[in-house]
C-alpha cells in the first residue's frame, strides 16, 4: 500500500477575491516593514550624531592645546622633534654577569 500526501488535496481553488485580499495584505506588510526600517535608520543616525558630538565636545580642550603648542614651538624644537622621529638607533649590548650572582 502506498500513501501519497498532497498539499491541499481537497481544497477549492482560490477565488479572485481571496487573491486580491492576499495581495493587499502583502503590500500592507511590506509598507509596514519599510516604515519600521526607516524609523530604525533614523534612530541609528541620531545616535551616531550624538556620539560624534559627544566625542568632539570632550576632545575640544586637547585640540586647542595641540594648536597652541604647534604655534608656540620654535623652529629648532620642530627640527629636533622631526630628527628624533627619523633616526634609528642600532647597536649591540653585551651583558657581563658575575659568577657570584649566578646560582
């Protein structure tokens, strides 16, 4: 004996009114989804702007000090700072250990 399962075997074909109702419901669901995604996007945008403004406000004193120090620095200090950043120190280290210290 073989059993066959057919989805909606005894169901009547859908009427045009049911098809139209399904289409209207689908369009309304899509519009609702679009509306909620727009709301979420606006919320994320507002939170991002608030976070940027907070960081900008908290770092304003540091930025002011950096501008002031850049304008106050002498040409010799600028050259020394640039030279110290460009130079590389290489060499060897020889460590001498006394036999008394080793145990």
